[in-house]
């Protein structure tokens, strides 16, 4: 019997070895682009237009009463003046006072439209003198447009409008109808902007074939095992959920306390929760990313990723080791706020912990609540949802026309970069449009090195003029490639 098992095992190992070798051998040594590249030179788009956009401080604040709407009014005058053809020839509407909806009718009246979304509000600025140029000065210096919004996300609004202006000048008519929806409050959740824009589209029964929003970027040196820059196209987005765990206590004086106070019971529950994270898995958008990038990896990771069927547990162990990759393979939990009694010698009548979850596509809000209750395993600890929860998105089609058009536009403007689908671990306005289309792509052709990452929502936000011009060219190419 043992001999039989051993010989069976031998056959299995032999077969496994053959599959392993075949999987490595069949991979090209460099990551091939999926279609031949037709490189184009960047258009000479004028960076002064983006600089002027940055100078209008359209700042969103969580406290709506603090928002100054003057700049939002100025924005309306600014875009009409900067993009005269667009505002003459496209149908454009103001939705809910400050958001913009443009419709550029295509040649094919029956074809479903394509939707480009972006936002022109920005986050507030902490200016402690660290900015090399004042954040709303829109300076053009050292080859950059400096200031808040130059990357996130005015660059996209201005690039889309600049590309449109140029195409109109050339007499171009898109194949499908193109719809642009520019929100004015993405940075505070998009309920007045994107949600209202999406509701308008829904009311008119406009269901885009696919849509492109902000999200991921071209990373240069951010993914350590690959030397080449990579354009990561977000094909899925994690969900969002905040739970409060709370324990009710008797209160009273601390001179004769119980063995476990409400705060103690809660702390033990929080520790159990942190020590038993939700299970990790390599599937969906993250798996699609690694599959696409495997050919460009050095030999060892390449051999491992090419044989995911064999090495998945090992790979998951590796990916769990770094917070950035851990977030790609599981629903994460972050304990953020703890509350007990408000006096040192008073027992808490209520102890509470706030935990923020980011849901991996495939895990629902209900799944997470069930998991939390099981991990805490204490009926004294109650769980309730705080605020609005958002389910994780579906995974958009990686082999459809939308992805192919975006990829082709990236390749023509950035022939030196790889492209790959990816999972966005943050959230965007695109969630508001999810009922309208199942193919949502999240990407901006912003060239981002590790040193640039803190500029998003941080100090010294800036965009290289050359990057801006390639961004305009990307949208110009994309609008021409839409089939
Ligand atoms: Zn943004």
C-alpha cells in the first residue's frame, strides 16, 4: 500500500514538475504588449490652462457651511472662456448647481455611450510654509504646474476638455456618443455631485458601455520587483464599512470595580479581532494584475507566479508581509477610535471601539459583520454599522472593448510602460455610477514615483508639463479609439 502511495506521489510530482516547467517556459522573457504599439508624439497642449484652473480654489470641506461657492461660480465662467468650441458645440448642462454634464453626440446614434468622469473640487490645504509655491498660485516653474488640484483631479477635467477642443478643431466626430460628468464634491463623498449626475443619467436611461474615472496611475518604482513603469488600470474597487463595537457596563466608582470593566471586555474583543484577520485570497483584480505582470518579473517570483496553482499559499504569505500588498488580498480591519468613561475614577457605562473595514470584492458587508461577531465571540460585545457602508465593486471586464481602448491609448502615448489591470484599495466617485454600467475603469495617466505619492492631498502637489501634455494626448487618443 505504501509503495502504491509512493509511486502515485511520484507520478503526481513528476506531472507537477512538468506543468511547472511548462508554465515558466511558455512565458515570454519580457512582458509583451497585447497589441502592436503605434506611438504618437505628445500634443503641445498649453499648461497655462491647467495653471489657471489651479488658481481657482474650489475647495471642498466636510462641513458644508464652510464651503465658499464663489470659486465654483468662477469655474463656470473659466471653462466657457478656456474651451469655447466645446461649450458651443457640445450639449452642456449644470446639474445641482455646480456639477457639469457634457454630451458629445456620436456618429452611431444606436450605440451606447462612453462616460468619462472627473471632479474639479480639491481638498483643503495645510500651508505651513512647506509649499515651494503657494498652493493656489498655479505657478509654472521648473517644468511643472504647481498647486492643489494639478494632479487630483483638475488635470483630468482640463485634459478631457483640451482634447475635446482639439478634436473639435479638427472636425472630429466620435464614433459613439461621449458623455463627460464632472462632479464638484468628490472629496467629501460625491453626494451632491456624482450621485446627482448619475441619477440624471439613470432618469434618461443612459447606460454607458463603459466608463473611466480617476483611481490608479502609472507607477514608476512603486512595485519593487518590476523595473519598468506600469500603468495600473483599476478594474475593481474595495468596499467601505465602519463598525462600532460596544460594551455596556454598570458604571459607578472605581473603588470596588468588577473583574472586567466594559473597557476591559472591549479591549479583549478588539485584540481577538486584530489577531484573526479575514482570510486572504489571490483572485479577481489582484490575480489578474499578477498574471499580467508575471512575464516581466525576475526569475524567482516569475516561477512562483507562473505556478500559482502550486505556490498560492506561499505567495499569500509573502504578500501578507507588506501592508500595501496585504490590502490587495483581503478585507482589512483598522481599529481607529476607542472610548471609555470620561473620568479616570469612573467606570465606563459604555466602552466603544470604531473599526474601519475595506472590503475585498467577494466579501459583502453582511459577511464582514458575521465574521466580526464570530471573531469577537462574546455576546457582551454588540456591533453596529456607523455611517454609510459601500459594498466592494464588481470586477470589470479585462478582455472587453473598454479595457482594450484604454490600454491602446496608454500604449500609444507611453510606449515605455507596461499595462495591467489592478484592484483599487481606495474609493472613488465611480461607486455612484455602478448601477449604470458594470464596466468601470479607474485610471489617470499620471506618472507617479514613490516620492510623488505624498503629494496627493499633501504638500507640493504638482504635475510635470510633459506629463500634462501626455495626459491630454491620452484622452485625445482614447476619444479617437472608442469603437
Ligand atoms: Zn480625486
